[in-house]
């Protein structure tokens, strides 16, 4: 290129500019600069190929010469024309310089801006879309950035010098690799390990030199391996340090988000949505065989193989109860792991959070898990299939769902149920037969591999090993005890066991002490593998060791399985929902889809309405039925033990004395208790009557079993107030002490009560006598009935005793021995053999009938005896002490019924209503009891519909969140 301002450039510009201005300079072509000559030939039509390289410069100056320019002012003394030409030349040269700098700057700016924009767009396209993670980094990020000490964070990051120190010596590694390459090539070709550069020197080396070189080669190989291992450990430590700092920063962000500076609603995490689906499926049992094939990580292993310890290392907390050699995991435990600002644990059915950073909360959590396990185990069993759901959150925890199963055993020991081994196998198979379940097979490395049971079980359920991850625990003990470390290499390479697996891992879960913390176990595990010759000698690979690498691998496998199978499972439940809805529409088109809980609430309201109806019973109704039932209960005692013994004395004074004594004894011992029994039975009958009446009013018969169970349980729990018995005794005693009949209606009512009672007893007595003697002549002739031999003897005895009563109308209640002998001889004279006991028994019934007939006759006479009673006249014919007795009994019944009615309406009905509510509340919390009391295809169909809809909705929400995360 021509330098601006050079002589040749000026002459070229002069020639071109002057040409454009219409001024011609006659300069010899030979005197021009070669570049000027090229420009001249370019514009004069000369196309000499030797001058082609100068065309670019000519084109540039041509473009500059096309700018409009004013001619320069001619110098003095040269004339106007020459001065004007010189002036135009200098103006053109100055303009050319200025315009060149301007266009260079403008072009540079435009080109640089375009390049910067293109680079920015490329980087922007390479970045992922973080718009879906706004819930993690909310709008208050600027406020948060002001609160975070960025200087402190920057100081915490490693310096470039420190990173440079961690980087390996590339030159040294290159030399080592060159050495290895030469070593391997020499070994494969059969040449010596190192080739001598000088052929003459190599020919003179003796055998001792070769041996020395071989030993030095081996030392270099060992040194190379140590350097590589040391470099890897340095990187590992640096990575752990950065991860720890990242974990602390994420914890700060999550804590700020948890407090909610803008009071916004925090969405449920992806793993929480998935865990809710699994919780519903654990209780779901469909008649359409819709099986639960959603992925989860199933942890199986022999007893005491370290299953629980591995799970605790993944959860980063000692959350499970521990025991030395005994079975601790007695039921499946589903643990949902997710990331959160605080390290806490919570049960599905409890609102309490256990702080896993505090030892007292950890102890309480372990105790609660143990209690729940023992509670889930039924009587006579050792293990249970009932799942305990637990969620663990904390910073840096991998998201997944694991199920810890009871350890597989080979022998049932003392204290276990006989079917424990088979039950554990069935539980393990039920979880592992899920084609999408990830099997985490735990093998104890400190025992002989031939003693393992779980490997055979896993190989049966997953023969191809497409969803199995093998974990060898207690590797520290294995390395210490095994004589051949290569055996461990065979295990982790899958060449020792018959089972296949996706991956093999070796972990150390502590020294065996229950008091070790998670951090101390991690440190011990890291130190062991750093110093272990298993890793140093290449028997184990770096990615196969530590529980951290295991956790990452299991989490990746879990989410891969979830993404591959969850939509297929959603389609299965969608089809199941369609089948259930079709069955409901065909069988119950006019009924609402009420599940068991909704039906229970409906039945509960009906039962409470029926109990409230008891308070609407009128006092008259209560007293009427109480008085009637009480007399039915005590009438036999009054007649047989009080009235008849007193009336048969045939003496007024003895009658009253006997009655007073027996009434006092009766009141003190039996009467209050009998009265309370009658009141309680009356309350039960009225309660049952109201429930039966409601049943007839278009009530659903699906509640019959529930109502009956509630009634029985409420009655069983109801205890009558014991203090009521004492107060009732006093009231009854005072009522029976009164003998004063104040008016004629009371007298007439007493006589009517006495007549009704005596007539009822007389009918009963005559019925007994008819049964004793058999049918009379009319029934024998009309109904073709005959008497038995015993009835014939009874009839003859009756006839003989009736003749005796006719002769002695005022005979006492008992026969004398000579009278019995006389009757017996008379019967023997007619050819009837009879026993004296039969004679006395027949006499008792005949005299009872005779006495009751006389008492009724006397009762009729006493209808007009109130005048004599009121005036205290003593007349043997109208001495109506028995009427006064029945009046006292009747008055006691009225007062007792009134007292019981008050106690029922004021106290016992409310207590019964309270008991019913308590029973209903208890039944409502007992799902097993509700399942037994509310049954039927309609109930089960509604239950299945509800759960399938809930499962489908949650699955769809989970799938939507899963797609957003992608």
C-alpha cells in the first residue's frame, strides 16, 4: 500500500483529481511512481497484467477522488490558473486524509458492534431457560443480593493460584504417558521396555542393567498411579468444598424463600407431588386389577446387612431405630427425600417436624418410628405389610422415594411367628415385582458371599438386571478379613453372584457404633478409600465408591425410570376411571357418588337426629311406660313374697306387721336397683324405637349395621349415675311408709289396681292347673285330645283336694301330714298311686286359686269400705288392709316413675347423646371399623372412583410439573 503523504501518492492523487476537475497535467509517464502508472493505465484503458497487483490501490484512490472538491487557490506569481490548480490539490489531499480516518473509525465501530451482537446471541442460545425456576429464585433476588456478603463469598472461592496448584503437571504427565506408551509398545512387540538411543551402548548392556531398568520402570508406573490418585483426590476435595459452599448459598436462598418476603405461595416440589401419588396408591385396591407400577427405590437385603445404614447415609441423618443383631425394621418404611432449607423429617399423618440437627429430636423420631412399627404388627405376628410414610428434607439431599423393607432371614428364631420368613419374602416380592421399581440390593461385604439369600431373590425378580443396583457394604471389614482382595473385585464386577445389575457400588457405613454421626461416618469413609489399596490398585473405580456417588446414581436412575413410565401409568388409571364411571351409571343412575367417609357423615347426622328425638318424648309417655314396666318387673315379688304371705295369716295385726317388714327389706335391697334397670331398659327401647321409625322413612338400608353397632356400643358405655340409687331409695321408702288415703278416687283406684292384679294372677294360676290336669271332657271330645298318665294322676289328686277345700273353706295355706296321708289313701282306694310331693304341689295351686277368688270377693266388698276406713271403724268384714297395701304400692310406682322420668330427661338422655357422639367419633377415626360396618358394592365402587380420580389428577399435575422441569 502507498503511504499517505508520500510523493508517489501525492502525484497519483494529483493526476486523478485534476482529471476529474477537468484540468490536464502533462507529466511524462516514465517519471511517475509505478503505483501512479498503474492507476494511469487502469483509467486509460491499459490492462497490462504486470500492473494487476496495483489495481486495488488504484480503486481505493479512485473512490477517494470522486468526492466533490474545490480547486486550490493559485500561489502568487503563477497566474490565476496555476494557483487555482495548486489550491485544489491541497484541499483534496487534506479531505482524503480526514475522510480516510472517519471511515476507518465508522467501519470498525459497525463491524465490532455486529460481532459483539452475534457473540451475545450465541451465548444466549447456549444458556438454558431458567424461567421455570422462578419459584426457586423469586423476585426478591435483588433484596437478597444486598443482604448476602458478596465480598465474603468471593473470598471463600479458591484463588487462581490455588486452582493452578491443584492442576497436575502436564509436562510430567506427558512424559509419564510417553513412557507408558513406549513400555506397552515394547511389551507387545517383545522388545525391551526401554530402547537405547545408542545402538552400540545397548549392545554392551549386561543383564544387571536390564534388571535395574525393569525395576525403575515399575517404580515409575507406581509413581504415576500415585500421582493420578493424588490429583483425583485433590479435585474431589475441591469439588466437595465448592459443593458445600453452594449448599450453604442454596440454603440461604431457600430460607429467604421459605419466609416469603413477598408473602407468595410456594409450590409443592416435584418429589412431594410424586410421593402423594404413592401414598394414595398404598391404600388403593381396585377390582379392575389396576396395579401400581409407578417407580420407587426398593431397598432389600439380608438382615443386618446395612440396609438402614445406607438409607441413613443417603438421607444424611440417623433416623431409624437400631439394634444389635435383632430385627428392627418390622414394616415397610417409605422415605421421600427432597431438598429444603432445613434438615427436618415429618410423618404423612402428623404435623410435627423433627429437627434432624438436634439429638433429642432424632431420638424422638426413632422412638416414634419404632412405636408405629410395633403398632402396625398384629397380635401373633412379627412383621407387617402396613407402610409407614416419612418425608425427609434438607439442603443438598437427592430427590427420590425409597422403601426400606424388613431384612430377609434364613431361619425363624425364638420369639418370631412361624410364618415370618414367608411373610418377609412375600412383602419383598410384592414390591420388587413392580416392573418399574428400582431394586437397591444390599450385600454385607464382611460375610461370605455364599451365605447371601437376597441375591437369589433379586435375580428371580430381575433376571436381566435392568433395574437393579448392587451395593456392597462394610468394605473396610471385607478388606481386612479377606485373604484375597480380588474377591471384592469379582463382586463389584458382577462375576461372583448369579445376579446381574445396572451398576455396582462399594460403601462404608461407619465403624459399627450406634453413636456415630453422619459427618464422622463420611470422614471415615473418605479416609478409608483414600488409603485403600482396592482403589489404589485399580480393583475399584473412583465412581464406584462412597455413598455420595451411590446416591447420585440412584437418583439419576430413579428419575429416568419415572420419566419413562409415569405417562403410561396415567393412561392406565384413566382407563380404569372410565370403567368405574360406566359401572356406576349403569347400576346407580339416580344416586350420588358418596364414598365411605361421606356415607358415614350422612349416617352420623341421622343417628344424632334420632338421639335428639328422645328429648321430645312427653313426660306423660315416659311416666306411663316406666310405671308399666316397673310393675311388670316387681309384681311377682309383691304378690308372692309380700301380699300372699301376709294375707294368709288371717290376722289384721300380723298382716300389717309382715307387710311393713317385707316392704322395708325390699326397699333397702332390691327396689332401687330394679327401678334403675327398668329406666335404663326403657331408654334403650325408646332409642331403638326412634331408630326403627327413622328406618321406615325412606332411610338407606346401607346404614343398618352401623346404627346397630352404634346403639350397642353406646349402651355398653353408658353407666347410670350411682348417686341416683341412694336418692331413689329414700323417695321409695317415704312413699311406702304412707298409709293415709285422702279421698275416694284414690281408694277406688287402689281397688281397681288390686282387682286387675288379682285377676291377672288368677288367670295365670288357672292356666297352670289346666296344664297340670290336661284337657277336660269337652276338649277331649271336640279336639280329640287325651290325658297323659301323669295328667290323669294330677286330675284325680285335684278332685280329691277340691272336696277337702269345700269341707274347710277357711283352710290354711299348707296341708298337714295326716291330711296328706288321708288324700293318698283315698286315691289308692280308687287305684291311683300318688306321691306326697305331687299332692302338696297340686294343693299349692288349688289353694292359690281358692285364695285369689276369695280376695276378689273381698275386694268387691271393700268398694264401699272407704267410709269405715276414713273413720277408723273396726269391722272384720270390711277390714281392707290389702287395699291399703295396693294403694301404697301404686303410689310408690307413680312417684318412682316420676323421679325416673326427671332423671332421664334431665341427665341420662343427654349423657346418652354424648356417648353416641363419642362412639361416632371413635368409629369415624377407625377406618377398619367403618369398612366393616358400611359395606356393599355401591360403597366399594364409590371408594374406587374417588381414589382413581384423585390418583389421576395428581398424576396429571406431576406430569405437567415434570414437563416444565425438562
